[in-house]
C-alpha cells in the first residue's frame, strides 16, 4: 500500500475482482491482513497475505505496512484470526514482508507448496485474494505472463515519480513477471499459483488502477529474506538506512501500489460525509464495533470505518466525480452479508441499516456409517479430506473450536480417544520431532493398510 497519487498510475496490489465462483472453497493458507493505526492516511488498511510450506510466517506486500511501526496487525483466515503479528523479515528490493506471532512460531510450518526454483511452471495461473479488503476470498483466473523483465521497463517514464524511484522498494532493477490481468485494491500480497497449485509469485502492482490489465508479479523463486533485527533486537546495519527511510516516508509522496488512498482534502475542501447506523433487525439493538467498507469502483479506492457502540459509522472524503457512485459493504459477524449501493448525488445518510441475523448452524448428526472398522484407541488410521484440500484442521475437542494446527491429508496417525457418540476421534502423530494431538471428525479418518505402526 504505498500511498501517493500520480497522474494515472496507481500500483494496486494484487488479485483480480471477478465474481466469486460458487464452487470456490476458501484457502486456509490465504489471509486478509488488517493494519490499523498507521501514522499516515489511511490509518486503517487491508491487503492479502499467504503462508508457504516450510516457512514460519505469513508473506505479504511490504508497502502496506512499512510506515506503520506501532500498528495493530492481524491476519484473518477461514478458521479464525491471528492477532498481534510482527514484522520479522523483509526483502526490500522486492517489496515483501514476513509476519509472525508466538502462535505462528510455535505451530507447524504449513502452507502453500512452492516448486523447486529450476522447475517453475507458469501454466494455468490464478490468484487468491481479498478484493477491496472484503472478508471473503475471491479467485482470479485468466492471468497471462507476457514477459519476465525488470520493473523499470514496465513503468512508463511519465508515471515514474522521483519519490518512488528514491524509495527503492520495490527496486526498479528487480526481475518481475509482466502479467496481463486486472487487479483491484485489497490484493496486495496475494499469491499467484500455477495449475499444480504451487506458488509462483506475489502480485505487487499494476498500471492505471489495474483497469488496463497490465500488472507485475514478484517471482517467488527470486525472494531473498533478511531478518529485520539482530539477536539483540537492533535493526540490521545492512538495511538500517533504507528501512528508516521507508518508515519516515509518507506513502502519499510515492507512486501508489494500491488505490486505497483517496485524495486527501485541503482545508478549503467541502468534505462529503456518508453515514449510517447498524441495527439488529430482531432486537432493535445497535451493532457496534463492526467494520464497514465504502468502495468506489471507478476511482479504484476504498475506505474503512467502524461502527461505534451505538452502531453509528461515518466516512469523510474530498469530492470527486469518480466518487459519485460506490457500494457500502457490511460484513458483521453473525449477520447476513449486506452490500448497499451508494449514489452520492441523491443520498449520503443511510439512517438505520437493518441487519438480519444468520440462522444458527445445525449441529451435524452422527452418520449411520461406521467410518473406522476398528474404532479403538491405538488404531492406526489415515487422514482424508472431504473437500480435496491438502490439509485438515484439528479441533481442541470433539465439538470444540478449530485450533491453529493442521494435519496433511494422507498422514498416518493414531487414535487416542473416541467421543461418546463415535462422531469424533482424538488423534496423535509426530511432526518434526514434536508430538501433535487434536480432534478430527470420523469422516476425516479411514483405516489404512499402509500404516507402518
């Protein structure tokens, strides 16, 4: 997210905004990164991140958080939220960041597969991200790699600001994959995968707010990580000067990677205000502390607001013809997803917005089929997936919440305990010398003749 408007080139981080495919299943290794409390506007930012197998952390684009040393950074994914992430490693040349937390550092290094560097296939490319910072994931297909070239050959000179060139993150001399694809704000840091579901790159920027379909990806095979701090907690001397420059740099002064940065109003500007109040339709009570997005498709911008304890939210921004029409997206936990069209020529106050509660999810009933032929402790079984996923999440109990530990499909495990109704099993196995245990539904286990124990 490097802020900064320049005559027509806004680098918008990564992933295409196509209609969500009904059969698409959220990828558990892709995250919506929330960055709140940055010193430069906008203070609240949203982008995408992902995990790669064998790496203890979440990868994302550096430009969205480089100037935010004290920001609150979280990662939302299909099974929950990872809170209090910290930046631990960077590739400044390639505008990449590695985030971690105590929970991530202590867990298994699960994630998307990365191909060997000398066998990268660029066929069937698709990306997964959070367009406009929305909570749900959307896949993007029809990505065509035209050339591999240095970044300075992709950006027309008329769009290249001195501030961006001096920033050097990304560096203009790095190799990039020049892609034909339409990217929108909120996809900074989104992974691009090939037909073998291997990570080949990260979306980093695009021309003309993404609408002319010319963008570039950072090749995953080129990434060189460098720890941000030494063992004593000091900035690494080899990157100290560049890092301090990035932290002090107001993203508005540089070429923007994301058009999440609306033009900042001057003291003489007549601010436009858009407001409303979120109310529970059944109880008539306020729905507070809910994130609200205001998206301007034509301007290629979005804003983030929160409802207060009384349910009120407000957006303020400078007027622009490109902000005449937009959409308010309300994604409150426990309520139906609600998009609300905005025509600023006729209405700027929504008054009460009624949110309808979601129906409770029915408790799954035990199946009549006995999944395990010998459901006794110490039975050797194999993990399977019902959704063609590579991994399955463990739970803390037979009906408990999902924990941040996953087991690979096909893994040989041992039954430790069985729920009273035999619908769930506690399993155990070793991973990198550590004893791992947790609960899985019976449907995710099967007797295996290949078990070695």
